[in-house]
């Protein structure tokens, strides 16, 4: 007996799926799309984050930052404020050549 090749269709011609009850093409496609959480990354993003754990850690960091901004009304802007030492220097500039009275 001759073995059938794995690519050969072994379905019989008399099967008519269109006439069978419930035989609708793509019946569960919408349910699959809603339940699926697969995301395709662009190549440069995939190089920066080679594993799923790296992607999840980066996204968790972004979520934490967004939550902090939302709950506290923004991040403190202290880095842009002049320091007290810089303010003192700018208040009274000294001219070494000025005559003292």
C-alpha cells in the first residue's frame, strides 16, 4: 500500500461544509481578535527591547510615571529652579576694580 504524502488533502469530496449546521467560515474570528493581545514591534524597537520582560518593564515605568503625574498634578519642577547659591551670585555682582569708599 502506498503512503499518502503529508501535503495531500485527505478530505473526501462528498463532505459539504456549507450544508452542515453551524458551518460558517470565520465564526469565531471576532472573539479571537478581542481576546488576542499580540503586538508586533517595529525592528528598531525590538532591538532595544529584546525580551518580553524588557518591554513589560519599560511599559510599567511609563505607567508609574503617568500615574504619578495624574495623582500629584505633575512632577516637581525643582531642576529648573535656580539654586540659592546661584541667586546670591546674581543679586550682587562684584566688580573687583570698583573703588571702595
